[in-house]
C-alpha cells in the first residue's frame, strides 16, 4: 500500500474489518465508517484514508442518516481524488443538491470520541491527522453559526 505520506506504513490487519478498511484505502483511497447514534450523541460517519492517500483532511458528517452521510463522504472523496481541496473558509455547492455546505476543522479534543478507527490507522504518525466536519444547513440554508438557524438541528449536528 502506497500513499502520499513519506515513511508512513498503514497498520497490519487483525481481522476482517481491518482487512476491508485497508483494502478500500488501497483500491479507492479511503474507507467510510458509520457509527450508530446512542445516548451519548447522534449517528455519524467518517473517512479513513483521505489524508494518507491525498494529504486531505479526513471528513466527518454527523446527524444525517448513514446512507446520506456515507454518500456525501464518498462524493467528496471522488472530488478529492481529482484534486479538489475542501477549504474551511469557503462554502461548497458541489455536494448537497440545492444547498451549500461548509467545512470546519475538528478540535483534537474530539478525536478520541469520534475517530477510533482512524486513530488506529494513523497511530504511527508523529502528529495527529487533520480532520474536518462537513456542516449541513437547515432547510432554509442557514448554518449553526448564522442568525435564524433552526435550533432543533443543534443536537443532531454538534460542531466538533
């Protein structure tokens, strides 16, 4: 497996889940994991391999149904594989039909709770891998930091 990170070797697989992740990273460039919601928080999905393969931050989507979040990450991954860089400073119109989305950096304090398998994958790195959150708007197209944002979505989409 060869990526864009010099001197980095992905871990060896211990089980079929590990083999699937490593196979996807090798063949596609990334793997998407989806975690069910529970009392501690909403469902979410995140990528593993975007940083290794393309030097792009890993992407996390929280609060959307797994098929939707998975599709968004895979769509973004496809654009990233063609050279796209998702910049936290810009709104993006190429992922959500009829709406813009935004990306924000994820605080390192949230990695342990949200990125278990990515931490396993990148454990050899001397520095933490970068990660960004894809933030989706409410039905009026407003984001959590904008006035008039529908507050009912705040618990579904905490900003990490």
